C-alpha cells in the first residue's frame, strides 16, 4: 500500500494556486464568456424584434387607414387632400408614426406631415407592389423625411379597384434610438450579472472547499486510497448509495454475496441490484435499521442500514451485512413447529368442546345422541384428513388448511374444500412460505367476514389447483362482500372495512407476499353471496418438483 501511495504522489505535479482560487478563476472566465455571448445574441434579437414589431405596427396602421370610408369616398372629390389631410393627421399623431402619406395611383400626395409637400409626387420608388399587385408589405426606403421603415398598401374603391396608396412610416433614426436605449439596459444587466458571477464564484469556491473539509485534491486522493484498502479488507459486505439511490461504493465481500466480482454495480440504482432493499426507506426517513433479516441472491443475511448525514441532511445510506449461519436453520424449524402447534392447538380446543358436549350427553343418559355426535365428528374429521393426504401433497399446506378447518368449526363456520382441489406441486421454501401466509390470512379474513353477515349461514369455501403454470387458489365466503369501488383499496396498508384498531394488515401482507413471487390477487362477488378472492402464484419452472401420487 505504501508503494502505491508513493507512486501516486510522484505523479502529482506541484500546485501553485489553491483549489479555491482556481475554481474562482475558471468560473468567472466561463461565466463572463457565456454572458457576453448571450448579451450579443440578445441585443441582436431585441433589435430584430423591435424592428419587426415597428414594421408590423406600420403595416397595421396602413391597413386601418386604407379602410376608412371617408378617405375612400374623398378620392371622388375634386380636391381629395382637403378631406383626407384633416382625417389622417390626427391618426398619425395618435399612433406615433413619423408620417402617414396617402397618394393616388400616380403617387401624387393627398396627405403629408408637412403641408407644403401635399400635391407632390411620393419619394422612395417602392410603391409598385401596392399599386400593381394590390398587396400590403413593409419596406425600407429613403423618403422626403429620410430613411424610414414603411408599411404600405393599396386603397380600394367600393368596386374593388385600386384608387390609391397609403404609406405609414417610422424613421430609421428613431428606431435605432429606441434599440440603442434597450441595448444600454441590456449591457448594464450583463455587467451586473458578471459582477454577481464573480461574487457567486467566490461563494462557490468557499463552499466547495468547505464541502471537501478544506482538503486539497492530493490529500483527498490519499484518503481515498486508504478508505479503499480498509473497505476491501473487512469481511462484512458494505454498499453505499447517494441521494439518488445510486451505488457509489461496494466492497469485495458484497460483490461475492452478489455472485460477481465485477465493478459494473457502481452507478446503478440500488433497486436494480437489490430489488427488496430498504435502503431507500432509510434515505427518506433518516432512521437507522439494525440487525434486520433479508436475502441477497441465495444468501440469507443480517443487515444494518445507517444514513450518511452531512450538515444535518441525509446525503446517502451505507449498509453492512453478513451471512447468517445455523440460526437460519433453527429459525426455519421453529417457524414450522409454530405452524403445526397452531394447527394442533385449534384442533385440541375444538375436540375439547366436543368432549365436553359428549360428556354432558352421557350424563344426561342421551347415549344415542352422543354416539351420533361422535360418529358425525369422526366422519367429518376423517374425510378432511383423508382428502388432504390424498390431494394436498405438501404437509405444510395440509397443516394450515386443517388448522383453519378446526378454527372455523370452533367458531361455528362451515368450511368446505372443493372436491376438485389438488396440489401435487412441491414449491420452493419461498413459495411454500408465501402460500402459508396467503392461505392463513385469506381463510382467517373469510371466517371473520362470514360471521358478520347475520342474514346467512356462515360458510367458507376454498379451491386450490396447480394445473398449468400457476397455482390458483379461490377463497369465498358468505359475508357482506366487497363493494366494487373498494376492490383495489382493500389491499392498502391500514385500510379495512371492519371496525376496530390494528386492522388492514391481512390483505396487505397477502399482496406483498404475492408481489415477491410475481403473483396476483383479485376480488369479486362469490357464489356464497360474499367476497371471492382468486390468487395466482406462478410456478418456478426451473425448479418444478411434483410429489408422487
């Protein structure tokens, strides 16, 4: 490591200027050049726009003047100028035009700002498009008042014949004066922006220097090399992300857990590498997670997640994780034992109630009724057990179904399983856990829902098949059903149609568990009058195993 640092130091050239001063100089030069270029472009645009707008203004006034009925009718008089001049002059003053000249087809003036020039021929040699083609247009020409920007157009008689021409003009000197005033304002703003840029560059340089803790680039390089050496030497996997959720650092142990030693993870979003990670939650909340269990690839791990805080803001998250050992197997076994225990508990409770009933019947000398009850319960229980053994090959699934059957019987709910049900597919541990979660929550919800409808006998029916590429489960009940407008909301966290606290978790957990396996769930009206939930769980075709019949 020392040799690496030494060789790196030898490649670093002496720095004459500090990083802060370099930043200020570079930013000021770039900003000044950019602002100057923009200023020149804006000046040109403003000049073009002003000239264009003045031209349009002149053309608009020319159109308006050409349509004045009094002016049109004056052309039939012996002395048109006597009528036209008093009409046009107020219009010229109100519009701010330098001149409004009206002439006949021989370009003899009938109006002019200078009265002495009325009756003389118009100057500029740009009247042909109006008099010959009958079009409105703008032009630049030198008239009797000097260079001007003009809006010209024909004057039509009531019969549609061209009887004259109107010319509205603004002097070029006046236009350039207006443009110059705007240019001075623009250049003042440009200089002001450059001044602000220098001030801003100083602030940026100071702030940047503060962000890197007052270090110079070569010092940062040394620290980076030391950090990499430390990270790569530890045995725990470490991944860090920035505020955008993109991976900024990953050590060798983490790559090994991801079954790859390549560097292509840097710059990727953490969700692309670890879809189930909660690092984004830590990034948003700023709350640390300690000793949480999750999976990376095929590895079960324990993970700690901590926010990276700078100046009171969360700027990233770092997660460290390590493999779980024998505790994973022990936890899994304990979980399975708990499932069996719950099923046996429900069954024991149910049979205790039946035994008390039989005991009471015997004490009342109702022997025949006791025998009938025994035979009935024995027959029903045996039918369920025989059916589950024959059709449901996964003992974990059979156990949860049998437990919920006893739970339903205990509450007075008639639970049925479709005679066509069959499950020969033995899924992965993840699929089995998901199915157990789904069946447990769905059956518990259906049992509760059927008890809420006092108008119908409480009933729950389940169907499960694995024909094709999906495991399909249907659970229906005789409850009040789900309103169509709530068909999607019932799967949201905390939402429930039932009264009481701590509700709205069952269906949410079902939805989350199915999402992990790319499964889905739908709700509709069932044949028992209540809700019918249909669950689809895709089989993992690469790992399909079927139990022997």
